[in-house]
């Protein structure tokens, strides 16, 4: 429906442009005659204006046939043979009408001016030469008019195609984002449920509290996760809740440093974007046998969101399986922030770090 509505708008704009142009063409003889009459103190000659209008009307009819019948054959249906044959036939028919009109007008004028047959023959001969010149000029004007009409039609058709392409790209973007969210959410649920499962045996009371926190987080995912953007404050609260659950699972050997202010400046961010890096840090950077560290920071500076997550790196045998795919995060960033984000991932021998910088959207 949106494509049809936008197509109708393009056609409306095109028709309005043609209407205003032809209205101007029909008004010009009246304006010209008006100034001419005032300058020489003559009466308004409507007969001359009507004769000009007749000629213009023939051009107008030719334009209508070319614009609404012939041009769609080549622009929309790619029927070149039909367009070429139709255009040539239209030019020939136009030339015939112009010739008949000028011959008739010339004969009437010559009979009114003189009665002498020899002089009348001379005038008729000269008039025939003049008609030939007028027809040649009119054919050139007609061809130029068809060319201009062709260009205008292509211009609006190009705008229509670009709008359709833009709409399809937006629709494709939306579908890709939905697909990526469905890839992210199962990973998150799996990781968090594993945490609560561990707490049930260690401390049932904390497990109950964790379930309450989990329910809030699930509500966030269900109601906010389907949006393209959510307030940055909600994403920050979500990270705080996630970290609070993770702290209860690990011993003092795991140092979790969270530098995320409680109050974040007004702005928006794609939901569940930052939590992907946080989840992976816990999945692949925590060891039960040796000391591990995770440093997470989030701030807003110069209208930009700056996020970093640095974790100690474990051997492959110690790291847990699963985690949220970084490739999915990269795809989301490319789709939502094309050329407007900076993502640096450094995989060193003992540490794994992520640096992300985004433009703060909808700051108002």
C-alpha cells in the first residue's frame, strides 16, 4: 500500500508539472496580445488568439497521446517497436493536420486580400513556401517536445524506482534486524538460566531474588527487544541487573569492575547490543581455578556512546561453550550505523578487549 501511495504521489507531481506548463503555454498568447493592444491602442483581437490556441491545441493533443499512450510502452513495458511506430505515425498525422490548417487559413487570407487571379497565384505560391518552412519548424518543435516529455517521464520514473529501492532496502533491513535479534535472545536466556540453576543449589534465597531479577530482564527483552532503538538508560539498567546475577555465581577470585553511571544522558541505542559483549566476556573470560578480571565501562562524551569491555583470556579448554556471536553484532552495527560507528576488537595473548563508539541518537 505504501508503494502504491508513493507511486500515485509521483504521478500526481508529474501531472501537476505538465498541467502548469501547458497552462502557461495557453496563457502566453493572451498576455502577449494584451501588451500589444495597450501599446498601439488597438482593440483586443480574439480571433488571432483563437487561431494560436488551435495550433497549440494540436500540440497539446499530440503531447497527451505521446505521454499517456506511447511513453508507457517503452518506459514501463519496454516495447520499443510499438513506441517508435506510434511516434512516427503521430508525427505524420500531426504534420498533416498542420498542413491542412495552414493551407485553409492561407486560402482564406489570399481571397480576402486580392481578387486578381495572377496576384493571387503569386501569393499562393509564396504561401506554399511559407507553409513548408512553418511545418519544418513545427516538426522540430514537436520532436523537441517529445524529447522533453521523455526526459521528464524518465526523471519521475527514476525517482519512483529509487523510492521503491529505498523502501525495499528498509524492509530488508528490518527483516535482517529481526533475524539477528532472534539469534541473540536464545543465547542470552541460555546463559542466564544456567546462572540461576547454579544458584538454586548454593543459596535458594538468592535464587528466588535472581528469578525476580530475571523476570524483569525477560520483560525488558519481550517488550523492548522488538524495537529498533530503546533508551540508553534501559540498556544500562539491564547491564546492571545482568552483572548482579553474575556476581552471585562466582567467588572472590573473579573481579568484576563495572563503571556504568546510574543516570545516563538522554539518548537511544539498539536493544541487547552491549550485553552481547558482556555475555561473551563472562563466557570466555572467567576461570574457577585462577583469578579472572572483567572491566566494563560505559559513558557518553561529545554526543557519543563509548563502551569498553576487557576480560582476561582463558585457554580454550577452560572457556565455556556457547556465547553470543560477534558476527551478529557486527551485522547489526553495519545495518543500523553504516559508517557511523567504531568497533575495535583486540585479541591478545592474555586479554580480550572490545572498544565501541556510537553516535548518540535522538538526543532531544
